C-alpha cells in the first residue's frame, strides 16, 4: 500500500498537468468552433441582406446602356441613377457595420433592452425567414402587446437587464436558426402538416425582478433519440 501511495503521489502532478492541458485543448476547440459558426452565420445573414440591393444595382447599371441607346442619358437621368445607386451602396455598407458590431464579443456586462436585442436578431434573419415562408412574433406580457416587426422591441418599458449583450444575442440567434432549420426540414419531409407555414414566437414575461423568455416554433420539436445529447459540444469536422 505504501508503494502504491508513493507511486500515486509521484504521478499525480503529471496527471493533473495532462488533464489540465486536455481540458484547455477542448475549450480552445469549442471557442474556435464557436467563432467559425458565428462567422458563417454572419456571412449567411449578410448574403441575404445584400441580395436585393445587388439586384437593384444590376438593374440600374443595365438601364444606363438602354438610356444611352435611346438618347435619355441626360444630366437629370445621371443624377437620379447615381443617387439611387449610392443609396443601395450605403445600405450595404451599413449592413456590414451593423453585423460586425453585433458579432463583436462583449467582455463586460451591459445594461440593455432584451426585447430590443431579440428584435435586432430577428431583423437580421427576416429575409431568410421570409424566403422560407416563416413568420415570427414578439409578445410582451408586461403589458400585453404583440408585434411582428422590429418595432415590437419598444413594447416593454421595463425589459432592461444587465447581461453580456453579445452572448445573449448569439444564444437567441442559434435557437432561432435551429428553429428555422427544423421548420425547413419538416416541409421537406412530406408529413401531413408539412405544407403549413412556419411560425416562431418569442414571449417575454416579467416575474418579479426577473424576465422569462419562452421560444416556440412549429418545426416538430427535438427528436427523442437526441434529446439527452443537445448540450454536448459539437465535434469539429
């Protein structure tokens, strides 16, 4: 027993170091995966937001040729076309700035309106949701008001808490993206209710000094065979 105890003590420090390094490697992997996922989400959201402005710019550029051929390329036409083009470019530039600020990690807690954060997240995903016939609603139960646009963020005057704003927004973004994917997969499944339009609802409840957020969708729920594994970290491919 003394020999076993001596052997244990002599290797304990090395085992602690190895286990610590192993855990740090796992944490680093999770952080890197999270960064890559956030980057992918941002690129997908920007692509959807840019689709319409790029289409508009393409039409404006093509119309210049027609205007030249038909002798309509005068001072008024050029000023109007330049004005419309710059408006679309400014919108696209603001999109990049807004998304970059949204995905910037927060190192300290901020006092912020959580319903406004939810509205901003949904605004970023509006085009993706619309393209897949998915609507959404934000309901504040203090007082009870419902909105289906970013304006709904102003419905609760007391929806202000102190938290890590960016992390909270990322959690919402992931949950809503998962709901969106579930609804899309259900539509492709051919089930009896597959043709039903998608719906995602966010309900905010004020309970004393706390806020409760209930998120629901009609994507069919989490399959029972993976329900116990939903909090397992995603493995890198």
